[in-house]
């Protein structure tokens, strides 16, 4: 998917017409819960997704601290839980989840989630 395109509009035609085995996502300024149907919709039955969960885009503006940083570890965990729950509603499960070793913009703690069926 090219930068600048709306990933919510992703279809099999965008990935060559055939389901793919792996989707990798590092999105900003949108909740992953809004794009999961499109991202997971292009995966093969045995495909996997590796997504970077950025809590600052999952928790809502009213829960952000100064500079857009999610400082509360419980809110960060809830952000990841929300993405995992949205994936589960689509028939996917978190095979692994863990923190990124690199801080995000302004010091946000971000998390990887690996989804499988």
C-alpha cells in the first residue's frame, strides 16, 4: 500500500488480486480498530499480521497527556487490548504481543501485536 492512500479502502486488487501471507502495519493518526477489517481482509487463511499499536491513536484525545503522550501504563495496556479485541471480533487472535524497544514520537511507548487465525 502506498503512502498517502487510505488503508480503509484496501482491497485484494491493491495487493495483486490474491490473498497475501503477511501484512505489516505502522499507521499514524488513525486507530487500528478502524482499519483492521481492510488489513485482515487481504490475508490468506494461514496469513499473519504484525501491527504496531500506537496508544496515542487508540485511547482518544481526552486521555492524552502533555505533548500527546500516553503516560499511564494501564491506558497503554487498554489500547493494546482494544486492538486485540477488535481483531478477535473478526476471527483473529494475538499470537504474541510486546513492547517496541524504540520509543515512539515524543516518548510514547508502542507495542507490536502478531495476529493469526
